[in-house]
C-alpha cells in the first residue's frame, strides 16, 4: 500500500446507520435479451453520493487488501461524498488504469473484505468506482496526457488484453515508446472477445484505446507474434518485450462423443458472438448458434454464465448449466470467513434471464444422432466425500441417477490450462512452470529482455488481477531499462498520480 497517502476521517462516519445499500436497477430480463446492450438503468448522482456515505471510519480498511490493485477505497469514497470528483478520480486512477472496466466486470473482492460487510451489506464499491470513471469522462477529467519527455527506449507488449493495456499505459507514462501487438483484428483481448457486450459494451474499450493512442502508444492488429511476426526479431528490435498473451488453451473433456458436431469450447462460442455483434461476417459453415436448440453449459463459473446469457439472446429452446462440484451454501461458508473471498451461491444476471442449474453432476457421454451431430448428453449425479486420513475430496456416482437429456449444443466452460506454447513461446524458448505457465523471477523470464504478466504468468484469473500484473510488470521493465522506477507499485511508498 502507498504509505505516503494520509488516511482521512470519513465525512459521515455514521452514514451506514441511516443509508442502506442500493444498486442501479436492471432492465427487465425479458426485454434485455432482445439486444446486447448493458443491463443497468440510470442511477442518480445523488444516490451514488449517499452510497459513498456508507463507507465507515473503520480504522483498518480491509477493502485495500481485498482489492488486487490495492485501490485506496475509503479516500475516494469520501471524495465522492464531498462531491469532489476530481480528487476522487485522482485517487482511483493512481492505482487503477481502467476503472471503467473494473467498475463493470469485477466480482468486487474489495466488497467481500469490507468491514461493514461483517454484519451489514457492504459498501457498493464497484458501482462507486464505475461512477467515478464515467463522471470523470463526462467532465473532461480524463484526457490524453502524453509524456513530456521520452527516454529513447522501445518496449513491445504482446497481447492487448487488460494486462497488456495496463503495462503499455504505465510504460508510456514514464516516456518509453510502446508498441502493442495483437493477433486479432481489434484491440482488447479478453475485454473485446471474451466478455459479452451486455456486460461490457465495446465502445467502452474503444474509448480507452483511442485515449492511449492519443498518448503515443502504437497498436498493431493482425500481428500474431510467433506466426506472421518473428518473435526473435521482436526481441532484437526492442529494448524490452512484455508477454501478456493470456491463458488461452481451454481445458478439454475427452469423453465418448467429444468429436461430435455441436460440442464446442465456450470461448469459441463467445469469441464468435462478440465478432458477430461487432458486425463481422461469420462463415455459415463455422457458425455456432444456440437458436432453437437445447443448450448444456458444462461449468458453473463466469464463463459458463456468459454462455447462458448469450444463449438466451440467441433464443435457445432451453438452457441448462451444470457444475461438477456440490451446490455452494446460500451465505458465506464457514471455511471462507470474512475478509476472505466467500464460497457461496452466486446468481448472475444471465441466470435471472432463464436457466436451469444443477450441481454435483458428472458428464459421462456425448450422444450422436448417427450423422455426426450431437443429440443428447448422458449425465449422472455424484456425491462428494472427504477422506478423513488425507483430507482430500473425491466423488462417487449415485446409483440409478444416470439419465440422458436432449442437447444439440454443449459448451465446455471448464477453465483454461495454460498459455499457447506453439509459436511465440517455443520460438523464444522461454522456461515454463510445471503447470505450463511462463516461469519468471519478479516478472522477468529466463531471457533478460523478456518479461511476462497476466494469465500467461499466473494462470487463469480475474481482469482486476490482470491489470495489477500489467502494472507490476511495467515497473519491473522500467527498473530494468532505467536502473530505477518512479512507477507506483502496490508496496511502494511513492505515489505518482495519473
């Protein structure tokens, strides 16, 4: 945490006693599945200020620790309460390059660690963060700020997802010439191709990218490093290279019938739909559509939820989401006490739109129609048990629970195993961990000039973690290039406001 920040007494330390938690309302579930626009309706500035007043004078703000970016939350809440949006944005942007992203799609671990959340609904931190960002854009507080001087150093960032964008923004801020390489046709990575528009409309991403371009960052699309861009030459041509390609190899489900038409990885489905919404033409023979089909989403996480919401917008005949693990408790589980991220049942906006959910279900077989197409899936209920000697959990099938359900489209949303090894990583011969991620020492790989950040380094994780990784890697790169760095880090005493 930035120790130079002077903690302040909250303007209304008893606001939480008179103001209850309130969030923006959502558009009607039936109506919103007719489009891909964001879900929430307008929330007045007055209401947001009242929500900020709930931030109590808690003494030790555990929300700092809950946030992977170390956001200085009580201070920006107080600034909002005082209607000082300039100060609020200065505080927020000192630790977070893209609050307009995290304010929309972060699961808000900061709220799970909120002290008020011990016995009341926590402060609406995520909503306040989004409000600060959008108000700052409206008031012209967010504008291009190119560096006044350049260092003469050139840095290549490979990948334009949240980690890559954060690294690029930070490195450009201290005067390095930054070029971002993206293998797809548009900038944004996961933000552009993985997250549906109803959660993050793409004009939000485009607005930020345009700002970064105006600050001097160069973006190159259709630039697949390791294929049509030589990875070794990139290292030769730049003073440093930051690898932020993400964890992109999906976990497979190699059971009988996996080869059938109609069994797809979730990200292929989401990627294609985001391109379709953006106006790209999808060849008919490769289209993955849920329209008038029985959909089975295998995997109970956020990616699976995004598949549910997208399937509803395709007008699927039915949507079922299954999870291998047992159903979580309705409230915080005992093994994840405050301020830890709680294990508990979560219902997304996509679930509200229509979805059957089942837990402790094993997928046994994909069943074809004799013509190579999926027509059904064989499932069985399982029971989880803990081995008292080892403490390990294992499951047994429940006899007599086997069944087939009709299904013409099955989507595998069961996570990712590691970054793509073929191409760039093999060309560069970077060392890998036992899990297949890029091995590093404080973000630096075994190659002196090559650094790594984000899911490519830590494995599949949250957007907020990716931004944090990009910022920390940028600091490491700057120290390597200049011998020292003025870039802020989570554990540094210096604070350099954006």
